[in-house]
């Protein structure tokens, strides 16, 4: 993944998180689809360990910066 979002011919960086340039043209549906795929990949990589996968997802998902800014109501 790139450190920051970048412009592409379609105007959307598929790797951009929601805190970097490039995310503005990504629809919510696109972000949800990407995060769903990421969740499945992480769970596979963690050998089915849901707790480890959840921790990684919280850090790696496209919406993680927004969730961090908003705070996590489960831990508040």
C-alpha cells in the first residue's frame, strides 16, 4: 500500500484510507466491499483466529482512521 492516496485515471486510489487524498471519490459501497475482502483475507492469514483478525482489521481497514477519530464506543 502507498503511504498516501494518489490520483488515478478514475480519480480514486483503491488503497487510500478515508484520511488521505484519493478517498473522496470512493463510494461507501466501494469501501465496504474492500473492507469485506480485507476482513476475509486477514482471517485466512490468521488461521481463523477471530480475535487476532479483528485487531489487525481495526488497524488495516480503509475506515480505520475515521473510526479512530470518532473513538470506539466499545472501549469508551
